[in-house]
């Protein structure tokens, strides 16, 4: 089989013992970091369209992919569809996110058990009322790993939306005039005990349930939306590293 058009590789590129688990990052630099810092015998599969993908081995000797989804659900949906076609059966998303709860602080991580999903790509996978739920076994494993590593964490429901600015009720942007349906949406979500905003998990979860693979999501918290709209850059490295450490511990259990 030829290489898939977007991810740039096919099943024949994965060796005699192909991986069944992928660590998926929106940022190609994060995918590269995971591959170089956490895996051995790393091989570049593709850097096509900035969708960097690497094959490497965990400390237990099992193969795993570190791959890039790109920003947002439409890009993720393409990458995940093609990853499933090359044999991936477990996906852990490692992302960044903004908290909308006072007690979920920058530098910590959020483990999503489900998503309030306002994403057009997800509606092409399943109707809006179809549950956007994570795999429960992967999710519990992420919580247990965070506890073992002493990582400050919260587990709950995530708001997955399509836009970084309007959909997350940011007014410090090129468009200060939000639609009436979005004015006050963050407070509404906060009252529903939603923990955080991000842009991919809901579609990933629906794809997992429809396609039949296990999906989970852990995000480093880099913004505190109860205080300010902007990301807190000094918290980013710590939050991302904590999310990676937790995800890699779980990858060793499930790869």
C-alpha cells in the first residue's frame, strides 16, 4: 500500500512489529520533543505538511508513534483517519489548554473523561447528541499515572470548540464583537463544571467510539481564563512536560 497522502507514510514503513499506539500532539515541535526525549531508535516517518511523525521504542521495547495532528479538529480528523488505516488502535492526545475553573491552575494537567463538543468536524463523524467520551481504561490509567508521578491534575469534562478566539469567548482579538450566543459562554460552561477549553478532544473521542479505537486526552494547563485571556508562557514548559510524562507512563502499559 502506498503512503497515505497527508501523514506521508503507510503500513509498510512501520517495520515487522508495527506500533498500535500513537501519542498525538497538535504542535509538530512537541511530537519531535517526545520522540527525541522519550523514545529510542527513533526514525522519521514523515514531515509532510508539517505533520511530523516518528517511529521509536519505549523503555519496555514496544514500538510507538509520536505524531502531529495539526491545530484543530478538521486537521486532526484527517490524521486520525489515516493513522487508524495504518493500524493504530490506541491514541493519547497530549495538548495544551486553558482552565476555566479557579482551582485548575497553570502548570497542572487536565485529563478529559468526556467533551462538550461544539465542532463541525465531529458532526461529520456522528450527530451532535452522540457522546464524545474518552476510553475509560485509558482515562483511569492517566489519572493513576499522574498520582504516581505527583503531578497536580484534575479529571473531568472539557469544552472542545473549533475556534481559539470567538469560540473561547476571547475579545482581545481582531474580532471584539462576539455573537450573542457566545457572550457569557465561559461562565455558562463554568457553571456546568467544565474544566477547560481545547480544540481537538471532542472529535477525537467521537472518532474513537465510531471507528473502534481507544482514545484519551491529557492537556497541560497554560492559561487561567478566570483571570486573563492570554496564555501564561512561563507555565507552558512545566505543564507540557508533566502531560508528556504522564502520557508516556501510560503508553508503556498499553502499547
